[in-house]
């Protein structure tokens, strides 16, 4: 089954890995929408489990990358699959998947809220969990966890 | 005169002109509302009593779990998972432990699995009690709520015997449990299995064939199955729409394949079906707990409560004070210096609301590189505007409470 | 149907429960009494009436809300302290019980609810999250509601046991009983409100 994916999109699939019991494909972001449509219609992956963002901070080999991780599930074949696609931080645009599964509506908004990933074609791309005018994208690795303006917690006592 | 309210920008006018010389009303079902059982906001555009559209705002209790989890060692993240679906905290705890065990290739012995199942099914009963009692309250039937909450206290007592806490249990450890179930816990569990069926039947008799309840709930907010799948419904809400998808059967974990239980499904996904699915699931959970207790009694080994992984399981204190290796292991575990393989894993459990998934990416350090919680409430609450389009406000309130939206799980 | 514990075998290693005595009645205020009259301070009489008939507003946001529901249930019964009627409208309540984490997004709403309440009003902060941010020392959580509204009693715990909640309620009752009728007009109270920028 997974060979069909490789056969249909030969140049889009960049890497394939097997983690524990799940096969994981890293694909090019431009063909992500077509791949998902192919998986849903041809390979019977009818259920989108989750969609989340990732941030790979810059190392000496590569620049800052933002990633998108999608888990799909085929009920009939009892099979799960993971798809990953990366994009440079400077160009965080992805196509929206709300036309394939409406469940991705809020998942994409959450990815936008946390990482700044934009989804072209999304009906309502606003922040969902933080306040609308929140100035930064908090799940990125360079954003601190604690609120820097709080004055009642003594960082030295908390081991920070 | 208050100026501090965060008025959403889509709330431009209080009356929205519509076709046929009708004016639509805009009603704010605000974050603080007695009937929403959680803090999330809905701005409803209404044609009299009928809802035309709903704009949702969530995030009023966003506590940045995924960000906190990147700064905590694996065993400290259990306390975060407690607070997601706080009505059934042990299920979240066990799900997280199983995810980490999957990453670390730890296999738990059968007895640990059965003990976990007892805790998880008790938590499932506790959550369904809350949901069903609250559906009753929203139709006006407060008696069921006051009757059945007494039994929820008993489930809390069993949790206290197992782990010491009532609500945010932090139950279990990576590899098993922190201590064996003591005699009192077994005695209380067996007593629960004896007396709770009578109480559940009493609760059912109040509501299940009650004329008023049935008239309120049947055909209230029905949802077709294909839309439910497209919206990512899982759990009792999906089973009420007619599909028997249960993670315990689809991808069995924690030795659920050794147990014999049915999956109740509904027909048209309305409030009555969701109520009945949860009700029947409580009966099935009682069956599972009974089987687990019997299996544990039949086993000759009554002392194993954790897997044999000294790297991750704290040794007993007598050994720590007397033996060198135990001391070193204790130090390594508490300081988070045990070796963690690089990799990523996705594990899901059947939470009380649906498929609760944990996506864990590890880069070998003592804290995860990324943790993503696939929260069922967050996914299926998106369908609320479609579910309530064209129905009356009181039916919408009932739909919302029958979906069992728990704010902690919604916002994480 | 009988009690929950009916039919349960009693363990022999636990000490027997002390026998229940006669129920206690709330003692009256100190005063001078005679045939057909009772003279006391107005503040004491009003305080006694107020403390046993508080109308709370349960502002339940997360896990502490479920523990509050358990406290309101029949096992731990808050209604015996006079809190039979929960009001969800701030205009009709005396005690704002903030239970659960307050995120920064929720802060303005909490403040609005507080300002809509009529004097005299008291605030009870239940749980670690409402008192100080709790385990959530993050960018999105308000580190304690006393950053935006004045608080009278803090109940620590995560979540606090129902017995702790009852303890907190009893302390609130003490405050309500002993509050002078002039406190809300005093300079000290006005300064407190100014400090929180509530007018």
C-alpha cells in the first residue's frame, strides 16, 4: 500500500521512516494537498487523527524550519500513517486542508496560533487559544515558557 | 461601566438585518454561563428562538500544556495530563505512561495491565456519570444528579486508596504503579461492583423512559455519520451516530484484547443516543472491571505492580538506603538522567470523550522535544455550529452538554 | 435504597467512629437579654444573618469546579452552611468563588463580573491556580487573581479536598460575621479599590 504512494508521487516523497508501529513519510509541502487527497480517496484513509506544527531550530547544517505533522487513520484497513512536511521559517505558508476534512479547521488555527504557520484558503485563520492580539508565536523554541513580566516568582528559587 | 470586556470583532451590531424584513438577534452565550459547563463563548445569531449561526471563541483556560511539557521530564508530565480531562484523570495518566513506555520499548506485565484497566474503567464510569447527570440537569431533572454524585464519591475513595488523590490523580508511574493495590482498595472495588448496578439502575429509571426526558432529547441535534467522521468525531459521540469505532478494539492496548465487552452504538446521533451510549458504556465498564478483578484474583502473582525496568522505576526506599545500585538508580531517575532513545511515537487510548492521542517526539534529552495532545473535545467541538443550525436555543444547550465538552481538554 | 456503605464488611483495624452528639446550633451574638427583648450591636446581628445566608457565585473554570460540585453534593454538603442558592448572576450574589485557573484571556471577564457585584461582596480564591497561578507558570496564565481583584480568603490545594473548601467557607463566614457596617465606606477600603483601579 505504501508503495502505491511512492509510485504515485515519486518526486514528492522525500524520506520514509518506520517508528515503532507507524510508517512516517516526509513529503514536499507543495504536493501535500494532492497526497492527502490521494490517501483519502484511493488508499481509504478516511479519518484525519490530528494535525500539529513543529519547530526545528536552526543548527549549523540548516536554517530554522517549521514543520507540519499529520496523522491519518484508515478504519477499514486498521492502518495509521504519519506525514511530515517542512517549510523554512521565512515562508510559513501551507495549503489548507479544510476542503478535505473540516476537522482541520481548528487544528490549522491552533498551528497558526502556536507556530505562525499560515494556511492559504482557510476560512477564518485567527488565533484560537491565545488572545487575538498576542504578539508572538509561543510554541517556537525561542519563546520563553514563563511570562517575563511577572515579579512574584523568584527564578533563582525555581532553578532557572 | 465596564470597559474591560473583550468584545469580539465580529460583534458589530446587536441586530443583524436579514431577508424578508426580519431582524436577527445576536445573543452572547458568554464564557461564564451556568449551562455551558466550562468556559467557552458562543455568539449566536438567532431568529427568535431558532439559531441561525454560531461563532465560537475558546481559549479562556489555555494553560500552554504543550509548551510546559517541553520543559519537564517525562514523569512530571503526568501531572499535566491529569488536568486535561479532569473528570477522568486516570485515563489520561495511563495513556501518557503507555506512550512513554512505547517510546522506551517497555513491556508491562499482565497484572499491571489489569490494574490499569480497573483504574481506567472506574474513571470512565466517573466521567460518564458527570455527563449523563448533567444532561439530566440541563433538561431540568436535578434529582438524578444529586443521587448519582454520591456514587462518584465512592469512586473517588477507591482512587484515594490507589494513589492518594481524588481528582487530579497522577496515578501510576512509567512502567506500572507506585504501589500495589492494598486490601482496602480491593475491598472497596468489590463492594462497588456489588452495589453500583442497583444505583445505576435507579438513575436509569429516573431518566431513560421518562416521557419528558425522551421528548426533550430524541431528535434533538442529530448529526449524520459522514459529517461526524469528516469532523473527526470519536468516542461516544461517534458511536451515537452509528459507527462502532472504539480504540480499545481497533488498536488494542494494555491487554484489552483479553476482555469481553460490547460496543454500544446509536442510530442518528441525537442527544438521546449519546445519553444511551454513555449509559450502556457504564454497564460495559462494570463488566470489564468485574473480569479484571477476577483475572487478578486467579493470578498466582499478587505482588507485581510494575515492570522490571530499574532505569525508570524507583526502587523501594529500604534498598535506596542500603544498596549502592538502588541509590544510583534513584538518583538517575529523579534527576532525569536515564537514557531516552531518539524517535517519535503516537499512541492513543479510548478516553471518555474519544480518541485521546499523544504524539511524543524525543531527541534523546531528559525532556521531550515536542508533545502534542490529540484532544477529542477540541476536535469535535468544531462541529457545534453545524449541529445547532436551525434548532432552538434550549436544544442547543442540551446538544452542547451531551457532547461532554470539558474546557480543560478543549484548551489545554 | 439505603446508604452507600450498606452491606460493606467493616475492617477491624480501623478505630471506631466517635458517637455523634446533639447537633450544635449557631451561637447568638453577645448581648443583653431580658423578658421579651434582646439587645446587641446591630453589626453583630446583621453579621449573624449574613454569614448564614451567603449567596455564592461559583465561577468554576477547571478541575476545582468539579471538586466544588462534589462539595455541593450530599456527601460534603455546602448547603448546610446556608449556601443553598447558587446564583450565576453577579448582581444577585455576595460571594465570588473563583475556582480554577484564570488565563489572561479570562482576566477582563473576571474583573467585570467582580465589578458587577453589589457591595458587600467577598472573594474566595479556591485552588492553587486561582491563588497564585498554581503549577502553570506560563505566559498565558494569570499568576493569581489577586493581580486584578482583591481576595479575602485563599484556599490552597490542587484541587483542595472538600474539607478544605468547607474550612475556607467557614473563614469567609467569620469575615462576614465580624465585618463592621462601615467598612465598605472607609478610607482603607477606598484605597484598596484604588490600588486595583476599580471605581
